[in-house]
């Protein structure tokens, strides 16, 4: 399976934070190409194990989160509209007039309603609605909706997986299904080789609400080292900061106070030796990724962070470049086999 095909399959699975079942099953299915020792734990995270060669091998944890941002139904109005709240960092600016899918007894196509511009005051045009003020219209009455939808059901963005020019793809949930794909790509590179680590692969849940899936699995596994894989910001037309890289520049190697300096140095050296394209990402504190939770699990874990440059994060049209996903996978494989 190519990286493009893998991304398309992963992004096609629904997995809003707290209800990652479909996405976890798809990721587990793909992971079974590399090990038979795969489980989905009681929290919903996917865990796979590949033993190393020899006795007393250290354990290396590879983590990418499987959940995607979305919304949760809070109630049905008398007029037959759905009110919602956020699951993760949904951008309120983007919601009006969006196509969405309501995951009730069956998937329902909905529209986030908005006033016509003719009826909108000048003051209203300057305001972003609160999440609780938006209304989703699926075309049913309240009575019909109550047969199909209940509070707690999840809502996802609509939209298709798009193949763009120059090896780029656009889709919802590329944060962080592209990280999952990078780890699977790394496993393909080391398949059939003697490994100096016991590998534990985790596709964790609930990253978008604080990394609880990574915290529980890292505590349970207590690895010697870990590499967290996520997405970070790529340069767009409206971003002028010099430290933000362009797409196509390869793996972003993270360094921050919570990340292990030795692992950072080694990842940089391996990228240079292997001629793997990379950029550096320096952060002054927490990283905003699962690396934060993993690094303090159990008695503490030596942790590194690799990220994939992404445009339009937390939107229905997130964009990554396949060569960047593969660069992260190559660097993980080099670290495993060094």
C-alpha cells in the first residue's frame, strides 16, 4: 500500500475524540501487516508490539494520535435544529455554512446554518458566533430527529479526500492520521530486520482533549524511550513568521525543555547521515503534543518529537505533503536501526 492509499484509508475512518472506534479498527487492521500482537485497549487506543532481537532489549514507544476534532450534540431544539459543543480545537470562524455529518443511528448530512448577508447587520459581520449559538440543520423535525440522534452523538466536517498537485493531499483528520501513516511507513522500512528495541506502537485516543490516551498507555508500558509523531505548522500566505517552514522541507525535529536533548541530537545526526530532509522546531515549554504526557509517565521517559508540516490545521481542508510524511517515517526507521 502506498502512503497516499494509506492516508486515504485512515482519513476515511471516523474517530472524533472519545469515539474513535472506527478509526482505531482501521489503524489496527493496517498495523497487523507488521505484527500479530495488536490490541485495542479499554480506553480505545491501538497497541502493537514487535519484539527486538536478543535478551533485555530496551523498549521504544512510537506514538501518534488517532482521534480527530469534531463536535458533540448537546440537544435538539423545538424547531428541529441540533445544538453542539466542541470536541477539541474546532475553529468557530469556519463553521458557518459548512457541510457536516451527524453520526447518529445512521449518518445524517447536515448544514451549519447562517443568516443571508442581506439580513445581517454590519455589527454582526464582525462577530464570530459562539459554538453554542450555531445550529445544524439536517432537514428533519424535532420528532423525526429524536428517533435518530441523541445528546452525545458526534459531528464531523464533511468534505472529500483530495489529491492535490506536487504530491500534496487535503482532507479532514490528517491531524494526526498522517502521523499514523508515518509510523506505518517506518515499520515497512524495518520489516524483517533484527531490531535492537522492543517496539511498542501506540495509536492513542483523546489527544485533542489533553492527551489522556497517551498518558494511560505510556504509564502502562513504561518504555525506556519514546518518539511522539504529530503535525505542526507549515507556512501559508498569511503567516510571516520566519521560523515556520515550507511544506516539502521534510521532518520537523522538535526541541523543548520537556524533550530529551540527547534524542534530539541523535535525530539530527541521523537525518544528516541519511540525507533525510529536516527542519528544527524549538519550543519554550510544553509542545502541545502527546510528548508532554509521555515524558512524565511512570518514572519519566526519554522522549523525542517528530512533526509533519501541515497547512490549515484543524479545518476540513488540512494539507500535508507525502514526501514529508515519508521523511518522518525514514527518520524513525533510522533511529530504530542505528
